[in-house]
């Protein structure tokens, strides 16, 4: 199998990298984080680059690209520590493409390609990463539906035009679209620990549109797409983290020589590189496995989150330790890399949760013969 990128994929990667290097430097990112974690000018620039419509079909005004192209773009964006919620937008677009009817797709996908932000709002308190942990309810009200419940850590929820909300309908999970600002909705935004933005969303008999009745399948698909994109961004962050660490090891001197010449530190840097490459391979594996049947896909994406989560933790911790005190200061980029990796490790289920998912899907053939 050929794992080399095509010319078009390399051009996409280079275009995103050029934008990040030119327009999304560390100082601009720090200013955006200090201002609340979302910049409308950056969002407009991402839209002009076509990135909001990256995976949306051309029939709906998007670029119509696939999972590998999304991986390439998000890896480059990960290296820039992008704060704006492009990843949640792509997850919501994937859900609409695969689980919404033609009318809902025609209503939302063209607008999303043009930069309208729609995000998934599925996390509830005490859910512990379980997709079926949902107490939000939906009841019929004529031709529409009324939703009541509370959703937590909704990415950039106070900037979204609408949320995709799972709710209990006749005892089963269904997925609804709820517009921000509709009667019965309230939203409270706040910055997250990595500088990005999230919100608490409260629904009190709020009107919603039914997106699909099989909410469980839609959420499983959303989580798997999200894990693949998180893995890609994590690889980009770890690549940047390792580069900064190597630069520091070759610059910082003790006893008149760079500390990178010390064998013990060189070994630790080599271990960071190995962890990064393990994550890179799993990121590619995840993107390719999105096209497989659900059982295979679910197992593959859980495996990916376990390995990438372990790599994120190792690379982040080693980088901070090798830098010493400067590695945790706000003025230095490595501390922001570490915080970003920490938040990505918790996104769409942490490592321990997905280790349980992997174990639950092991077959007899995967064990050791008695």
C-alpha cells in the first residue's frame, strides 16, 4: 500500500502551513486566548481558505475532500495550536452528511461551507465519556419538538449558530438541531485551559428540528470522526513540541556545552520521537479506517485514541521536564503545547475510557491461548 501523499494533498498541507506561519503566530494566538479564545477575523480567514468547507460535498458549496485530506489539514493546524473550532465544525458536517436527510443537509451544509458555525453539544455532567449518558429529553409539539436539558463543554457554543443536540425521544437517543437564540435557550461561554472556548448550554422547552432518529449511530460516527481529527491535530502539536525541545537542548548550555550533548537527555529526546511516530502511524490508520464497517471502525478508533493519548502524555511531560522551569511559563510556547495536548487527550473520550473500549471489543483470537 502506498502511504505517500499525493501532490494535491501536499499542496493542501503547504497552503495551510503557509497561512499558519504568516498569519497565526504565537503572539497573535496569545492575544486571541487573552481576548476569550475566538477571533472572527481568523474564522473569516479560514473560510476564505476553503477550510470550513473542506469535507463538505461540492454540491453544497464545499471542497468535497476526504478523511486523508482532513488529516493533512488538521495536522498542519495542530502545529499552529489553532484555537478556533474548525475541528468541531468538521465533526458536525460529517454527522449531517451521513445521518441527516436531504432537506437538513441542504439547509445547513452550504451555510457551514460559507463559515456558519454548527457544533455538536453532547457532553453531560457525570457522563464519563459515555455516549449513552443523556438525560436531555425531547417531546413532540405539533410539527416540531421541544427539548429540555443541559449540555456541558460545548466547543465555542456561544459563537455557534446552532447545536446538534442528542436527546431522549420515546426512550431512545435521537439527534436534533437547535438554533442559538431560540426561545428557551441560554448559553454561558468561558475559556478553557488551553485558551480556546467552550460553553454551557441550557435548554428549557426549546424548539428543535429532528436531524435523525438513530442518535446512537450518529454519536458513534461523530466520536470516531472526532478521534481521527484529534489524532491529526495531536501529531501536529507533538511535532511542534519536539522541534522546540530539540532547539532548546541544542541551545541551553551547562558546563560550557549544549545540554543536548548529554547522552541521557538525547535518549529521552529519541523516546519522544518514537512516541510521536507511533501516534503519526495511528493517525493515518484512523483516517483510513473511517471507511470500514462500524464494528471495525469503532475498534480501530478506540485503539488510535489509546496510543495517541499515551504519546501525547509522554511527549508533553518529557518536553516540560527537559525544559525545566521555563517549560511551564505562559511566555514560552511549550507550556501552551502541553496544555493543548492535555485538552486533546480528554476530547472524545480519554485514554483510560478507550482502553476499556478496546478491551470490550477483543475477540478470543486476540487473547493468549490457555
